[in-house]
C-alpha cells in the first residue's frame, strides 16, 4: 500500500472541509461552522500566497491532508513553513500517511530555500509529539500566546 501525496485542487474543497471539521472535534472538542471552513479553505485554494494544501491518497481515495502557511523570518531572510491542518482518517493512522505527507512537505521546503519547518502541537497530545520527534522535529524554545477573535475557548 503506497501513499501518494498530491497538490490539492479546487475539487478537493469539500474533502478538506470535512477533514478540518473532524479535526476540530477530535483535537479540541469544538464544532467548527462548515460555512466558515468553506470560506477559509476556498481562500487558501485560490491564493497560494496564503499557503498550500496537499492530499494524501491510498488507491486514489483521499485519506489525509496537510496544509502549510508561511512566516517571514528577517533573521534568516527566508520563510518558515508552518505545518497546519494535519489530518489522517482514523482507520488509516499508523500506516505511514502522515510520514509521507511530512516527508513531501519537508523536501519541498528544503528545495524552495525555506528557513525551516514548524508546527504547533497540543501539549497533551503525546502521540503526535512522538511522531514529530521521530521525524526529526524538536521542541522550540518558544511558547505560543494568542488573542483569538473568532473561536472562543
């Protein structure tokens, strides 16, 4: 069983919306409004300056997604690629889907001259942390802070 990672296309919008809705329920216990997810997904699909999505497929069927956004680093004179909106269907976890998506993104980031690859991980998500560490990622010396005007917790 070989995982194929491809660029997302406009026709993938509803798949991405569904994956993002599932991710919100699973990781944070929140129900994300589908219309807002559609608008957000569509905006990124239409404007590659905002970021990119890739779809992981098994036998031509979407089983996962990964998104990247960009953050300019004046210290490095290059963008960091931020991995976001990672999702793998539950029945396909542990089968190398994320590994394939991660490897795809890291290789593209290196070829593009990016400063590096970063991501957020929930503090309590020890399983995800272990996967990221196994793939060579390390904890950064930063802690994230935010003011969220859209989703209240």
